[in-house]
C-alpha cells in the first residue's frame, strides 16, 4: 500500500514537470548570467514566472534582470484581469528571445479602440469611466508631455507609464486611505523622475511642507495647479487665466477680493497680462507672507511690484512702482474693519449714498407717475374713457406768443449735452464691462472693442473729453456770469440750490398725496438743479479717482497704497450710481412722465419748447418774463419738421442705448449679489 502511494506521487511529479516551464540554470562566475529555457505558453502564469526580478538575460554587452512584475499588485490593478499579451501584442511566443513581430500596443491606441467598441455597443453609460480615460488622452495629446523628446525623438517627453505604473495602477476610492496616499505621492511622482528642481523648491514652500512633512491632503500638489492630463505651457494665455481659478478653488475669499481689483477684472475678461497669484506669491516656492524670504513680505513687496511696474516702456508702458505701492492690499475687503478700516468706511459711505439717492428719487418718480396717472393727462385716460388735463392748454395763450416757442438752451449748451451723452454712455459701457467682468456680455463687448487694452484706451480718451468739455463750459459760464451785473447767485435764474427748492419739494410731496395743489416752478426745478450738480459730483468723485488710478506711480508718491483700494471702490460704485440714476430717474423726469408721453422730449436737441408747455412747467419764470416785458427776447419760431424728426430719432436712439446699458448693468449687479 505504501509503495503504491509512493509510485503515484512520483508519477504526478513527473507529469507536472513535463507540463511546466523548465529552467536550466548554470552559474557563470565570469558575468553572473543565467541560462533560461522558457516554454512557449503565453498565459500570465508563464510570463510572471520569468518576470519575477530574479532572472537575467543578455542585454547588449551586459546581462540585465528581466522587468519584475509583482504578482499581488498586478492582480489588484485595473489591468489585473487582462492577459499580458493583450498589451504586449508584438510577442508571439514564449521562447527565451521572445519572437517579436510588431511594437507593443500603447495605452492611447488600446483605450481609444475600446471606447469606439463601447460606443458601437451603446454601453457608454455603463462604461463611462472608460470615456473619462479617453477624454484624458485627448487632453494629453495637446500637452508638452506628448511631444517627442528632444534627446530621443522615438519616445514622448512623458508617457502614461511614467505617472501610472501600468502593471499596478489602480484608482483608489474617494475618501479612502489609499486615495490620500496616492494624492500625497503626486509631488514625488512628478519631481523625482523629471522635475527635480521644482520638487526641491516645492519642498520648502507652505504647500510642500504640508504635504511632504505633515502629510496633509488639503494642501496643493502639482495636479491642483497644472491639472493631471491637460498640462499646458505655463507661459500660455490659457494657463495664466486658469491658474487664478485653480488657486481660488482653495483660497475662495482671496479669489473674491482679487476679482474686485483691476488685476482680477482684466483676468476675468479673458486677458492674462495683469498680475496673477503666482506673479506676487511665486509658483513652487510659495512662502508665508510673514516669512522674510517671501515675495510678498513687506521688505520684498516693492521689488515684487516692480517686476511688472518696472518703468520699462516695452512692457505695457507701466511706470516704475514707488514705495507707496507697498501698502496696497490686493485682497482687501469691505467687511473686515480691523484689517481694512479704510475700505470698510468707504463702502459704508458709498452704500449710504446709493441707498439715499435711489430711495428718494425712485420714490419721487413712483409717486409722480401715480399722481399724474390718477389725475389724467393728454395721453392717459380716466376710468370713464375721457382725457383730462390738469391745465386747459387752449386757454393759455393769445396774441403774438401763440404758436411760438421759448428758447431754453443755446447751441453751445445743446452741443455740450449731446457730447456729454455720447461720452458718458461710452464711459459707462467701457467701465461697467470691467466692473462686471465675469458676465457674458462683458466678454462679448470687450472682444468687439478689440480687447481689454483697447477698451481701456477708449475709456481714458472719453474721460479726457468729458473732463475737458466740462471744464471749458464751466469756465465759459462763470466768465459770462461774472461779467453780468444783474445775475444773483441765489436768485431764480441761478442753478445753485436755495431754501425755496426745499419748499418746492415739500409742496410736491403734498401734491403727490392730494394735500395741496401742484407746485409751479421758476426757471430751474429742483430736480434739474440736482441733475446739474450731479455732474459736478460725478466729475469730482469719478474723475479724480479715475485720474489717480490712471497714474498710480504719481499717486503713490503722495498717498499710501491703500488709497488704490479705496479709489477703486469709490470709482466703481459712483459710476454705478451715475449709470442707474441717469437711465432711471433722469429718463423718467424728462421722457417717461405721463405728461411727457410719448418720448422723447427733444428740447435738448431743438433748444426750444412750445410756449404753452413752458408756461405749464415753468409758470413763475413765464410770469416774470411777461411782467418784465422780456418774453419777446426768448420767442423763436418752432423748429422745422426735419429738425423735429431728426431730434426725435436721435432722442429715441439715445434712450434705447441708455436702456440697453441699464439692462447690462442690472445683469451684472444681479450676477454679483
């Protein structure tokens, strides 16, 4: 019995030996080589028996160890269920020399072919992960990694296997320990093989210390900034634009504050020539701002600013940064009083100003519309269908004044108003597209204008024209008034507000609520005076702040850098106030009141207004002219039909442009809230 079992065991061993791969190893003391005899089987078991890191074969003049594949990691990898020859298609037998008929299949070709098969079988949803791989391949093909290596054109700068070990690669589940370890290993994967200098610099940075020393997965690694497969040239425009969002993915508060600066606004428009995160903080060696070696440390900040603001006319014409630049805060906000008190105060002031102006005048306009609509006017009907006017116009005039018009504005004033209107609208368009740089319409407009730099030039030209015309007209009017012996600065012909204007406001509100008659006005109403002085306010606030921002190197010689933060805030908020006020309140007062319908009011284009309308709207002035016998001085013939028609077309065009701009501003405002 024992002998029969022994014979059976011996017979089994012999059969196993005959059916297995046979190795005949003879030690060679001269070169340590190994003679290998391999079976012709092409299954994984046969392959792994040789590729175990112990067998040497001839490799040129020397002996080399066969590429070792660890069985367990391979079996758990994404390719673990595949046969080796599925990728190594060129190997046609298992002999020692491996008869090779073609090149080994690449990752790109294999995965692309598989995806095509999946699409043909309508399994794209079930195999969506494979689609992600193909998407990564397409991104990779456009990168520097996919280009032929300069030293060895037969291979790419970096292939899939340089980052993903083909035989052990697997994607660990999100949130797992393995996924964290995989993430933390990325700097070494990129740095140790290729980017050694960058890895050395990264290791000293705040990001590198967190990852490499503290093993924190929250800090940035290479792929967070450069992406994993779509790695582009860092000098390219696309990278410059994307890097801001990459940094902002972690530093959300800093991204928001940066986006409110001119640097960030131009970047949001799609132009990468302004300073971005790495221009100030560095790229791989980012240090804490408190570190004396940091590029944004107070001792080094001026030098950092001068990298762009160098005084080199060849680079965007930026003047050299002065010491005042140092206190500029690119991440200042309006809600941190302790850190940015100037911004907090400026924002509260502007918010109060906007709220006060809009609350009063929007309420004023709404009540006015309601009152006129209630009382009836030549265009609106009462409930019984009959028209009703608050003044019997046919009974107003008789004699030589009938059919005539009153000249209200000179040719100079009308020309200045038209230029002001065109320039102001252009300023609003070119300014608001920067203010709301993240809106789609801003991108469309800036491209139509030829780019952010061209838009900036247009803005500055219009600002210069606006300021020049304003000053010229102001000098002209003052010179004329100073020569007059009868002009009274606080008289009825003056645009300077007085106590009577306050009384008129009270009377107007009493009329709104039916507590008194509709007030009558002299040459200038209180809302016309407000419009006039709003220009002074606008030039003073918008003009001065814009001028200081346009010449920062001069501003910083006399004022601290934090003034740039305040100036940017005030300039933008005041421009917003001007735009919304013009296209709501000003348009209502002059074109959209019920007794002005249908728009437009063309007095600013023709220069004159019908006598009956003048008497109704400026009754006190009309009575003064009649009593003094000066009415005839102001009487003019009505403008020609062509002049009237052209004025209406021009007026409607400007109103349409203004309302379009208002819609764009509202879109930007809503998008930012």
